[in-house]
């Protein structure tokens, strides 16, 4: 009888275990475009990721910029679209980017884990 009580107690404890984890543990993989549309009153360097019915933009963390430049090279253009395959995780922070007409935009910040030019 004691064995059954311990067994059921263990099952209840395992069932209630929180596995939500840190937001950084979730790794996403997507085709994206490393975009700069500052010359056309758009926003400077950011990733545009196409979802099922919309496109959303994210910004790389400062630590990720070196990885991007290593893979894609330093691009000086003010109007550029580079298709990439991206593996990333959300940092949980927001970041801002310079846009045309002196405005800024705020997007989710990501940590680039892997990036490859398509």
C-alpha cells in the first residue's frame, strides 16, 4: 500500500513539473531576408521573416552582428535584400532601428545561432 502511495505521489509530482523554460531555449528556423530599405524611407538593416499570412521584422543582437558580417560580408548599400536561411532564438528584448524621415522602429531582438546565404 505504501508503495502505491509513493508511486502515485511521484506521478503527481512529475505531472505538475513546470517545463515552460527560458524563452532563449526555443530555437526557430526560417527563410528570411537581410534587408536595408533606408534609401526608400524604409528601415535600416533588419531581418524580414515571412509567416503564413504576414511578414514580421526582427533585429539581431549586437553579439550576432559579427556572425552576420562573417557569413554575408560587410554590405555598405542603403538598399539591399539578401535572402538567407536563419536559425535563431528570441532574446526577450526589444531593439530599435533607424528608419527614413528620422523615425525609429522597435522590433523583437534575436540571437542568431546560424545563418547561411541562399
